[in-house]
């Protein structure tokens, strides 16, 4: 029953009650007394009834509100007996819950998109509060700091990444509320060179920091290699050109007519010109290998036969150097690869082994099989390569023994060519070496199951 109807019925009962009491009592005084008592009782009962009804309605609303908070209430559910006011409240709650759920879904989608974007970035991203505690960090940042991502979140960044450059940048940005860029080197191996851009976040409160990390290790390495390459090319070309120029000037100054000396000067010019030609040819070959423009003709190649052929071509050179050169390649070993590339790789490795192996030393070329690879090893008992040099011997113009390489005609490009030719074939080259004991260069050719035997 609605409130207006309840009040009308209550007033009607009051009037009827007074008329009945007046008729029964016969006097106005007694009638008023009894009517007052009856009215008080009826009013109390009415208030008790309304209070209990209100309590029941309140309990229904509270229960439905709890269901809304747990996201389990559906709009088509029967809310139970409620007044119009209670039903209005429920409808308002339902609309609020629907709007809140839509906003939550939108927020969850945006958060998911942001996390996917951060996860796909190669740059590291770290967000901290004003006290330096990490609020957000992507996987790239965790990898740069060599720490699990979960270990970064919620902890002070500078407590986990102890770096004076980063600390100075963070303190300056917190003080000036601007941005700052610094460069730092990680302590964990392999060491990385990181450029950190630290920016203050503008917020109504004290705000925090956003740190974007760029790994520039490879960029710096390439810049160094480019500078070294220019310097090395200049030096390598300058030396024979200087000899050619000196010999030509000597001949022009009168040695041309000296029958005892002129032939020697001309021979020097020819030797140095030949060296220049080798350098240019090797540079062109290396450039083609690096750019992927070298022609590759993939076909079945007997690696054992190729090794024996190369060894036979170097036997005279090995005998002249008094070095024993043998091939341990019994049978047949077939791999689908480029035959010219195989010969180029073996030529460079065997010539290097002979060049750096002293008198009475040994050079062995052997093959073997591993799952997925056919392997050729060139093993020598030469001077060996120090551990610090082993990572750089495949760089252009890098020589372990510069004077000896030039004296024996080395161009400093052979191992770089080996590396890039093997990469073009989908293979790789490895090195094991000890100073004074010799070196083992190992080239791995990929093979399909059943292609090698």
C-alpha cells in the first residue's frame, strides 16, 4: 500500500473510531479520553508497521547493493517488494553499475594496450613516484638492468641500480622538474652502454619520473668499427703507395739508368701494386658478402673432397715454410651449400694457419658430423690468439701480429670474409685458441637430415 493511501485509511479509521466511542460513552468527556488512548495505540502500531516495512526494504536494497558491488546482479532479476522510492534507488544503482562496468572495461582495454605496447618496445621504460619507487617497468628495462621485472616493481630504483650517473640525473630532475640525459654502463656482463632520458612527470601532487632507456652498445661499437675501418684502410693503402711513390721518384732521379738497381725498384713497384690489387679485391669481396649481393649457388658439395683439394693446393707453400699440412677427411661428406664459398673459406683459413705456424709445426684439416651440422676444422700448432683478441679477429683489418701479417702478405680481411660468407650460407664460424699452443677454427655448415654421410 502506498503512503497516501495508508494515511487516508488511518484518518478514516480515526473518524469512525471517534463516532463509535461517542455513541457508546454518551458523553464528550469520556469519548475524548477513550479516543485519545485508542489513537495513541493505533499510531504506535502504525509506526511499528512502517518501521518494519522500511527495515525490510532497506535490507533488500543493501542486499542488492552488495550484489552490484560483487558484479553479480542482473537488471532482469526480481528485486522483491519495494516502494516506488526503493525501485528508483535500484534503477539508479543499476545505471551506475552499468556505467562503471563500461568504464572499467575501457580502462582494462587501455591498460592491456599500453602493456602490449611497452612489452613490444626495444627501449626500456621505467616510471617512478617522487620517492623513486618503481611503479611501472617493461621487460626491456628489466633486461638492461639484469633484474627480473617483478623485482623492480615497488622498490626504489637507485637501491637496485647503483650508478652514479643515473643517481645524479634523477636528483637533478627531482630538483629542477625538467629533463636530463645521461649515459651509463651496466656492471653485469655482458656490459651494455645505456643512454637514459629522465623526465619529470607533471601531476597535481609531487609527481614522479619517467625514465626511457636506449641501449646504444651496438651503435657505439659500429661507430668505433667505422672509425677503425677508415683509419685501417688509410694505413693499409698508404704503405704500398708510399713505397711505389718512393721507387718511382728514385727511378726518375737517375736510378732508371742504373742497370744494377732499376730492376729492383721496378720489382718493388710491381709487388706493392699487387698488394694494392689484393686489398681492393678483398674489400670488394667483403663488401659483397656483407651486403648479401654475393652470388650463392646452393647444390650438393662434397666437403671432404673440397678440403683435400685445398690442402693439395697449399702443399708447396707448406713445404717451403717447413710446416706439415695434412687432411683427415676419409670418405664423403655431402652438404647443400655454395662450392665457391667453401673454397673461399678454406683458402683463408688454411693460408692463415700456415702463416702463423712456426717451422716444424702442424696444420690439420679435418671434418666431422654433428646433428644438423657438417663441421670443418682447421687446427694448427701456431702462435695462438689471446682471449682479448679472439672477439676481434673477425673484424676488418684487425691483426693479432701486425708486423708479421704485413711481412707475409696478409691483408687483414681474410677472417672477416670467412665470417660473412658463413653467415650468408646460414652457418657460423667458431674459434678456440691458446697463446703458444695453437688455434682451431671451426666452420659449421647447416645440413638437412640425411644429406650428410
